[in-house]
């Protein structure tokens, strides 16, 4: 059912994407549904460096610059690759040094790192080496490909690197990071992503011949793009990883400890999973959960972000540059987006092709544009400075200061969601559970709400344990009595309908009769088969209406952290489509399939049994919506079991109706179920295409009418 729901949502979203392009904003943040929320300006462009200025007879203009670095003293280093040199500027942005390497032999260098002593480590890519130079540019040593059986056959072409306080050099090397010690010895491969287990590949290697196995391509982990070193000594990196996340924070053993999309350590990939994750569906579902950057550009076209470089300030604030859309994205210490700005263009504040970013001690951002051959410097505004101070205060455990700072942020921009989340977290840390729940609910932060609710629930349970137990027992006894009463009424209606042959089914009797299917599905369906001329077709309509009322009530009553949809986003028509998609399309699909396969079922009785297949949904979700209010996201798996039982019950009733109404054997029933499912899928595709095409047609009509109106005026 989850797959069917996902496909339906994808078709709906596809139509929306075709008719509603994503609009660009100046500075903004993205929510969990990829919508953009404007925020106050976070950074002002204060200076653009277009050349190195007067420095002897040096070429003053940059040519294809690839990297930059800001050291502890705020000196700026630019790797001017096209001119095969490194340019050093002081804090005042005056050129104080130009270095061409030993014997002026740099060949297309691409990366640089400067340690606390001012020593420069340059990735001399064209010469396949790393050059270590003194602060004045004298040659100290060079590092080439370390000799080891573990380095593999890949060529040593260092591009981006960092140096730890222990003297280890970490170099980007495809799907991992190579560690080299101060003596040039190989010290391991670091940070490779676990690619998980692929069932298809495993089966091929078991059953394929040796010749066929030679053509099976080896699966590789995603490649790293860039690295930097944080003040905490951890390595921060960007990669092409689409499963775990493109931005990584690697600890001492190379494990990513930053915010993840999901873990791939024990994942099992199969053809169905691969289908769901292919680009056709990925372009629609990419915005359904948290992502670094954005998977849609300003025109609404699907893209997979390429984070060309990453910078981390002294407080752990992470800023990355994205190559395809020219955007700058900034995240706090936990991976929450703080702001996004920039874009493609030639004007100040936009970029043609970014290649490097770094941050100085004052929080100024230096962004290198290798196509425009310049560096833009951005100064933080009061708004983003307060945001940084608030997240840092919380990260350091100063919750009172964090609360006050978030209040100042809200005074500037009252709809900044992260401020409300920050206040909710502060309330939680201070033990004010109800306040934390209220604040987190404002911005739909289910994670913080769940943590606060669990603590609040425990507090209430401890203070009112006896009364809660007595109330629970009373509710259980009442529900049990109600179910017994309903079961007796259902049995009575069942026998009354079967024994009184001379009349048609009454409406109330039919509703009670339908309840009988929950405990006696075979008897109930057989009763419909042998009395098909007496069933009342108003009953299935009422059952569908009751199921729809339960669904709408469920949306409003279900506990916030367990809600699958926000009340504000609920669409009454779309909810009806989701609820009735399977039972309604089952009717024509199974009727068409059985009509050409010696089936005995009639359209009328298929409609009736399809409607009563919703009875498990009604029975389970009615109490479940109330029960959910004492549960939280930590009990989601148990909650999901009961919700899944409703769909299992629906499937079993449809299965039995196929078998009994057509007098099929078990094998033939399975065969016809598969055929009917395929026909249902075809119906969904046709309806989906009709929806998309009708949306485009309406858009075309509106455009013609608009054009006609303009011409008339």
C-alpha cells in the first residue's frame, strides 16, 4: 500500500510541477516539503577582488582560479591555476606574495591548506604531488604517491587536501580520503561510504556463469569532492553521496556523524527499491524529506546538487556552495538550514561557476568564481549574526542565552522557523515540556515535540498512576462490551437476511451485515453471492461515506507527531482519492478480468464486497485516532502495525471475494488477483496522464484567454 500511495502522490506532484514552477527568492530557507520561506538578508556583498593589484611585474588578473584559503591570521591565499601560482593577500587584502612553487614548476595546482604556522601545502595536481612550502614560499618537502599495496591502481592526482594538527595529510581520492603521514608514508583510506548489500548483484554472482560475471560492473561508493578542517579537529567534506547525505562530518575513524538522510550500512537494495528510487520518481519525491541544498532549481527542473566546496567557522557553522544553481547554503551544528542565497548570474551577489569558499575570523565569507575570475566577499548582517550566536549558545549549553537570542531573531523575523525550533529545544532542556510542545508544534517539528511529549507523559503518569490505570480498565471494558454487542447485532442481521428470502436487504440491516465480514468473511461473502439479487446498493455508498468521515476525523484528531499530513495541507478531494483508489478501481479491474476468465461475479456484488473491504479500516482507525493521543513518534512502529492491519484486512476481503464470487480455485484466484492488479495499475496510469494533460490543457486555455484579453484591451 505504501508503494501505491507513493505512486499516487508522485502523479499528483508531477502535475503540480508541470503547472507551478518554483519561484526564486533573494534569501530564504527551505522547509521539509521543499517550499521556500523568505528571510531577511543574511549577507551583504562588501567587496569584489578582480585582480591582485600592483605587485612587481606579475600578471594582475586571475586565470581559472580553483581554490582559496583563509588562515588563522585572516590572510587570504588564492590558487590561481591558470597562471600556475599561489597568491597571498594580507588581512587588508593587499598582495604580499606570489609563489610559483619550486623552480617555478607548479602545473595546474587545484588546492591549498595553510597550517597555524603559515606553512603552505599545495596540491600540485598536474605534477601529481603535494608541495610543502614555508610562509615565505621556500620549498620544504614534497609528497608523492605513497608506496603501498592498499592504495590501488588509481593515479595520484591530489586536488583538495587538509592537514591535521598531528601532521597527517588527508587528500581527496575518489570514493575515499587518503591519509599520508609527515614522512610520506601511507596511513590508510578514510571515510568511504558503505554501499550496502545489493540482492540483485548477489544473485547474479551466484547463478551467472564466469563469463557473465566478468561483465558485472563493480559497484563503487560515491566520490568525495572537497574537504576542510574544523576547529574541533574533525574533517568536513562534500561528496556525491545521495543516500546518506552530500555533507559529511567525519570523526577520527572516518565515520560520518553529521545529519543523515538514512543509513546505508545494512541496507538491502532490490529491483523494487531501485525502481522507487529511479530518477522519474526521485524528481517528485526528493522534496518529501530533509535534503541538503535543493533537488529542484529555480525553474522547477530536477537536479542533483554538486557541493563544490565547504567552509566551517570557529563555532561549527557550515557553509557550502552549489555549482549547478550557484546557491550558497548554510547549516548549523546539527545540520538545520539557516539560510540560502545567491544564484546564477553576472551581477553582484550571484555567480557563474563557484569553485571555492572559506570564512575568516569575523564571519566574512570569501567565495571564488572561477569563470568570472574574481572573489566576492560577504559580510554577515545583524540577523544572521544573531542566528549564529543563538545556535552556538545552545550548542555550548547556555540555554538562557540561546532563548534570549532567539527572541531577538523573532523580533526581526517572526516567521523564522528555526527560531521557534530553537526556543522549543531550550524549553525542553529547561524541563518546560508543555511550552516545548507548543513551540515545536508551531513549526511542525515532530522530533522536538516527541521528546517533550514523552517527558510530559512520564510526568503525568507518575503523578496520576492509579487514576490512569482505572480509566484505562474502564475504557477497555467499554470497548470490549461494544464489540460484543456489535458482533451479536451483526450475527442477527446476517441470519435475518439469509432466512427471510422474500425481501430485499434493509439499509440498517445491511450495515450490520457488513460488520459481520470482520470475523466471518467467507460466510459474509457467500451470503452475498447466493443472494445477489436482494442486496441493497445504498449500503456500500453509506460504508464509503462512513470510511470517508473516519478519514477526515482521523486527520483532525490523530496526535501531531503521528500525523501523516498537516491539517492545514489537507485536501478533501485528494483524501477521498487516497482512501478509495484501491477499492474503487478494483471494481472495473476485477470485473473486466473475471469476465474473460469464466468468472461468475456480477458488477453489483463486486461493488458491494469492495465497499465492505473498508470495514477493517473503519474499525481500526476509529479507536486508533483517539489512542494516538497517548502515543508519540517513538511508538510509531507499534502504531504502524495496527494501521497496516487495516490494509491487510482490505486485501484479504478482496481476495476472498475474488475466490468465492467466481468459484475459483486457490491457484486461479492468485492468478486473477495478479491480472486484476495489473489492470488497476493501468487504470491509475491512464488517470494520472489524464490529470497531467488536463492540467496542461487548462493552463493553455488560461494563457490563450489572457492573451486574448490583452489584445482586446
